[in-house]
């Protein structure tokens, strides 16, 4: 495991007064003195509680977890390693060694798998199902299975973080980081951690519908540069299927009832043409992407030699 002095424990917060002091003290007890709180404008005394517990506190210039993480690593972290954790007390400081150890073995990014030891009440059934679906969608779209892409417990090198192109403002940051790891082939591993229920009196900042939609949109949007065949092909397939469906209905109406639907026939033809063009564009984009990846691999081998 990297020496604790080389690690910054990064904790993005927003109204976590009930738990933040315990989180800070927990990491201090594990030997991590450099605990950085990046606060998103809490109004419940979170910053004061964190400072009293011995943390370094800064107020982010923008809003949202994603912006907080980017600003923190860019402007406030000067250590080679970062341990990112939520401030809600659901992750164990005792798992820090498990999270950081792979960084000594050549890995650049570590994801803590909450499902390995999820305690009763830590996640609702709806959120559990949603997380599973997002993980399967990620594995299907990006060809890599990271087990728990939405985990907020991450360990990574600052150097690997700088390779990523991140733009998410809110809770989409974890999804975005997972996509960037797959896209840039950042050496990533998954470790088992414990996930606890939120302590009594602690309120979540998550909205299943809102944040789930953001994550799903981020998964699809990022497929444009990592799996263009899926990105364009999925829309093309849907458009073609809709066009064919309308066309079949128009044909049945003409044959059985002698009713012509000229406008719908035009819509059907347009949808089919549009869908086929997108499918063709997806195939060509995927070919270009594959050639680009092969060229990058050759350049990497030449650099190693």
C-alpha cells in the first residue's frame, strides 16, 4: 500500500453534518492525516464539523460532485495518490488499505465493489436493481465489466486522473470515470469492500429518477467515442424498426380495407432510410475507431521498445 503521506483522502460533501466528523476521524485513525473536504455549499454546519475533526476544508467554486472532484484534484491535491470516498459514512475507513494496495501492484484505478459485502438496508431494492442494470449496460456498451461502476469509493493515481476527459457536474462522475478507464485502457481493478446503511439522521442527496436518468444518458453519450456502432446503430435500428412497422400497417390497410395512407407511407420510407443510413454510419465509424485503436497500440509498443 502507498504510504499514507502520499495519499489525499478526497471527500466531496453537501449537507453531511451528521456523518462527516466520524468519516474524518476514521481516516485519521487509519493513519491518513491528509483529508480534504470539498464542500458544495452546505448550510447545516458540515464545514465547521469537518474542520473541528481536523480536515482541510475548501468550498468548491461550482456545484455538483463531478465539478468538486475535478476542481479538487486539479487545484488542491498535491499527492501522487487519491482515495475518493463519500462523506455519508457508508464506506469503511478500514477498507482503505484494500483500496490502495493495488496501486502498489501497477494498477492506476481501483473501484470498490459495494455488492461484495452490502449490509442490510444499505440500498433499497429499486436502487439495487437499477445499479445492476447500469452495470450490465456498461459492460455491454463498453466491453468491460467493472462490477460496480457507480461506487463512490475509488483509489487512483493523480497521473491517471489527468488522462481522463471529464465533464460531468453531478453524480455522473463515477460513470464517466469508468468509461474513461475503459476508453483509455487505464489499468483498473475491482476490490471487495463493505457498504453500510446511512446512519440515522443522515439524508441522501440522491434522487433515483433524476440521477438514474443522468447516468443512463452519460452511458449512452460516452458510447459515441468508445462504441460508435452501438451509439449510431441503436438509433438506426429503432428508426428502421419503426419505419418497417408503419410500412407493414400501411400495407395491411391497403390490402384489407383499400385505404391508402400516403402521408404515413412517406413517414415510413423516411424512417427506414434514416435508420439504414445511421446503421451504415455506425459500421463505418466503428471501422475507423478500430483502426485508430490499432494504431495507438502500435505506437505504445514502439514507445515501450
